[in-house]
């Protein structure tokens, strides 16, 4: 009985903690408190996990966008580290722009508060490349990593993908390379990078598509930015899915801080692994979005 009570109290404490943090976010967005007060009351440090954002990404993505726009560059990175279950060690292993393994951590910490003076970009001509990599890894538009005091608005810019280190590749070839990479990965190893998908296999749009790839030992995601939502036809999406060997799930959700949708393929390596990815809620599954009931309800709304 005592254990049950403790468990109940623990759950209540976690609920209250999340609720209080969400209220703090609301006050920040409404300009009822300034960033410094929010920063202190939330108890933000470079190591903290802002787990309340995992609720926002599914229940109210627009609020998450307004929240991100109110933060400093470093705390924006902290939010996305929580979303993608990344820590400093994993981040440092994901980039090879610098020889210094602590470069990403230094970049985040030097942009953490309004008082911190960022000298990262001034110190090295290669720093822009680092920011481009961080933008892709954390799935944030470059402009939100270049400026803190930035007015919130959706952006259609993909500057971070316009680089020499971004390969142009077909969907089929990407699947081959990802499968090959996974064979050499063990434990918590991870690889995140950006590519441009060609139109060879892609029926959805005519031009190359900016795509974030996240590979883990047991599963991977291919996250494709779709700039023209009208091109999302379920039959075409299924044709792409047919190129994947084994089981896969399809999700469509709003991109972070952008005006476009993301088409996401989640591919587990075997049936025994059930990936737990916070931003891929079941309500974003293509099967649900393209269900007859959903289509009919949208028709009524537009009628």
C-alpha cells in the first residue's frame, strides 16, 4: 500500500512539475515574464532536460514554435536536444566539422544567456559550417541559430542544406547506404546528417528535397521536408514505402519553425524493437491522416 501511495505521489509530483513548467512557458510567450525570470524559475542549466516540450510537440506544435522564438540560441538547442534525446556526448560524436570534440557544447554554452558573449563565429572561418551542421542535427532553421533576438515567423529558408557537404542522392541509394551504416552500429551509436533527395524515385515534387536522416543501431528515420503540401498523395507515398525492405511506418507532421510539412519514414531493423520517438505521435501516422473518416471530416469543414 505504501509503495502504491509513493508511486501515486511520484506521478502527481511529475504532473505538477510539468504543469508548472508549461505555465512558465505560457507566461514567457505572453510577455508576462522576461527571459531571465523564466530562465531562473525553470532552473535552466546546460545539462537540464526540458521534458515538458515533449508534450508541446504533439499537443500544440504552434506553442512550441512561439516558445522557441522567445529563447536564446543556446536554450533553443537545449529544447531540441530534449526532443531528439541527445546529450553533449552524442552531439560531439555527430559532427566532424572541427577537430575539437567540444565545439558544439562550446557553441551552445556561449549562446546560453543574453549576458554570454558569443565569439564562436568570429574565431574561425569554419564556424558557419558548424552552425549549419547543428541546424540539421537539431532540425532548426539556420536563422534561429544565428540570432537570439529574432521575431517569430515561419521561414521557408533551408540555408543549412545549401552546402558542399550535403550529398544529392536518390531514395533507393539512400536506403542502401543507411542499411549499410546500421550494420556497423552498436549500442547507442547514432548518425544524423542532411541530404538532398533527387526526383529519380520521388513522385511528390520535381526538385530535390531537403532531408534529415537519423540512424540508430535498431531503427532509422528519413525526414523529408515537403514544400508543397498539395503534392502529398497517399498512393505516391505508398510507392515510396514499397522501396523499403521490411516494416516501416509513415508520419506527416509540421516541421519545426517552418511553414512546411515533413514526411517521415520510420524503419525498425526488426519486429522486436518498438521505437519510442516523442515527436512521432500516432495521430501523425499517414494511415490516420488519410483515413476515410478524416478526409470526410475535412470536407465538411471546407464545405
